[in-house]
């Protein structure tokens, strides 16, 4: 895969938030660079953009995780408390 192809796959993976595809695209970018392809300014900027997108994704997922925990806690607190038998 060429550097440009890997960069295109990377952009698609970021749009879909597909971490497995992103991992493969990043490996392909690295392989293309190690094979001697010269990155353009656009390729460099794409890598920088990917880092920013990953940071934003991490923040978004952290916020969603916190929101899900609030929902879980709300549901759990609304349920009647039950005593469970101890099997000692």
C-alpha cells in the first residue's frame, strides 16, 4: 500500500472511529515510509490531524462513558433494594 493509500484509509478509519482499521492504516503508513516513500507536507499534516482526531475521540468516549455510568447509577438507585442470601 502506498503512503497516500494508507493515509486515505487512515482518514476513513478516523471518520468511522474504527480503531482496528486505524491501526492497520498506521502500520501501512509506517511500512510505506520505511520502504523509502518520501512524505509530502500533506502526509505530515494528515498524521498531525490524526493525532488531534484521536485526542478528540478519547475525550468524547470519556464523556460518553461518564454519561453511561450516570445512567447506570440512576437505574440502579431506582430499583428496590433486595437482600440476597449469603451462602456461607
